[in-house]
C-alpha cells in the first residue's frame, strides 16, 4: 500500500480486512510502497516518512500481526530496486506503455508531469515486489489484474533468458481475487481521500459519530423508501453490523419504517464497536514508539532474508559475478591461460613452414597439458574423443589474417592468429561451425583460404563479403575434447 496518508475504511474493506484473514492461511508479505509513492509524488516528498509510519500503525491496529506475517517498508529492502533493474533490461517498452493505468492516471492527473521513467516503469517495480518473494498468489482487486498479468509475463521472459541449472527462477503468480464489499464515502461517491469523504481507521469515536451523522443518505424525505445498497450508512451496516441489525435496518429502510437518524445511530454503534480494538492497539503503539521501531526493523530483516536468497539465484542465473564466487570463477578462467607470444626470432624464419612450427609448437605445448592432441598427418591432430583438429597459423596484415590450408576434412579448426605485437590469438572453431562454413571458404584447387578480420566487435570470419563473429571461440578448448 502506498503511504499517501492515514488509511480509511475503503482501504480496510478493499484490502486490509482480507489480508488480516490471509495471514492465518498463507505465508504473507505486506509492505508500505514508499518508492511507488515517488512515482507520482516525486516533487513533494515532505510527508512520505510520516505517512509511512501512519500506515504501519494502521496495519498493526487493523490486525496484521508481525509475528504471523512479514510487514516491512519497501525502501528498507534494497533488493526490490536491484530486481527492478534486472527486469528493466529485458522488458520491452511496449509492455509498459500498454498497461491501462499508465494512460488512465495521466488523464486523471492532467496537472502533473508524469512523463518520467519511474512512472512508466512502476508496474515493473511491482513485478519485482511480487517476484522477489517468489509469490504464488497476489491478493488484488479487479483493477490490478493487468499488473499481475504483466508480472507473469516478466517472470516468463526472465525464465526464458536465464535459468538456474536448467530450472526457472521465478514462479508465475496468480491473482487471488477476493470479493470486496462496496463502500460509499459520506457524500455517496466512491470513498476516496481526494474527495474528502472518508472515515479513517484512526478516527476517534466522536469523529466517526459526526461523520456518519453528517452523511448523505438515500432517503431525502422520511416517507421515501430507500436502499442500503445506495446509501453510505447502509453500506456501513452491511460491513460492520450483525445479521439481525442488518436485517432490521434493511427492512426499515426499504419500507420507510425507520428514520435515518435511528439508522445512523445504530451504524455509529456498529462501526465504533468494530474499530475500538483498532484504536486500543494504535494507542498502545503510539505510546511505545520503540515497539514500532522494532516491528519495522524485524520486518525488514525477515523480508531481506528471502529477498537476498532470491537475488542470489537471479544474479547467478543472469551470470553476474557473485562476490563469494570470485575464487571459483578465477579458477575456471585459468583453464584459458594468458596469451602466448611468438619469439622475436620468428621474423627470421626462412619460410611459412618454420613460422608454423614456432607458433603452433608453442600452442600445442600449452594446450596438450589439459587437452592431449595426437599427431595425425601434417598440421592435423586427433583429440581424446577422436576429433580431427586442423591447426593453422597466420600473421596479421592490415587487420586481416589469411590462413591457407589443404582441403581435407577436419572436425575442428584451430586458427592461431599472430597480432602485430606477436601475441597469438587462438580461435578454435567447433565442429558445428566448421561444418556450417567449410563450403563457404574461398578455395583454389586443393587450397582453402580462410580470412579473419579484426572488426569493431572482435574477430570475424569473412565469408562471401559478410562477417561472422568468432570472438566467443577464442580459447574455446572445450572443442578439443
Ligand atoms: Fe440510509 Fe439507513 Fe436512511 Fe436507509 S434508513 S437511507 S440505509 S440512513
């Protein structure tokens, strides 16, 4: 819930009342969405901190129990922002632009400049809020179903790009639609802070009495018949009165058998009886601010434990370097040793054969330690698994290497490219690539010519005028198995 002020009865019957029940049947995470408040109230943040505390007070006073659920402030769990960043990398703009509330809210707030990334991206932050806890269900009203659907799409897309040892990281959560009773504001319009027609959860008994007694009703005259469905006071009875009282006022209202004055007095009783325990819990917490602090800190710790677990899965799936995995990754990287360098004497080599001996000799000596290669015929070797590897070398000439070789079938091509500083770059093309491109290489009789060019994005094979990147095959020793 956004911290836009004290919660009213509309918030209570629309969500909070249901959450109080859910905490006994599900593992629940409830939070105050202070970052979300910034998406529309970025230019006046003076009340965010105070409103956040008010909402925590309302949560606890309405019956959310920090022992039975996880209740926290969004900005206290930084992983929400981190997951939002990861999602923002893979979410097409069109998905966000078509969320119905994106245009609706701009229309509803014509005086507010909402052309901000934060506003466009807030459904993605919501997706992060949900998926961070790998939630299976999200309790929402009809108007939020589109957001849950977007969350499902984001989870699906993330799982499509990244997985954790072949398993998806995120579940696709479902909307948990719960019927929400209608509750009109005191002026008969929808109860809303912006209309000034609310009854607050934190209002004292006298204020509630005054607000109900001043409410507009459905019976302008005593003799008119009315309907509790169309009356704010009737709505209050439907939510807060016991069945006998509800039946009494429904009969009296529809038959003009009771006065609105009596009906309102009974509604005051019912609402105040329901809210009195709320007021007691609120008073207690307000008198013990240290307990409020403990609740908020404990909630942040509980949420962070789960959030951090999810993020370490997400980071690993994406392939980011975990701070705890530096040693492991460095060890893995070391299977690809530093670049070899041809000796200076290579410039004095008498012919291309001697140059090959110097370059390929160095390379074979290094590679054979981890991937033994058996000599086959000239410039061809056999791997442990019987793959034929053609080993060829060339020196750079104007950013281009030309490898000339006999047209003989091989499974793997090791192209050792000496740069102008004499460093040897080894591009090891696996069987799939060799097979795919073998016929496209230039040839003249028994001679095949393979050209590598150093482009903007690394080395590329030149094939009929087009370029196929091969940077990923540099040091690709897996192909030598
Ligand atoms: Fe509303 Fe009660 Fe009057 Fe009917 S009798 S119109 S429910 S106040």
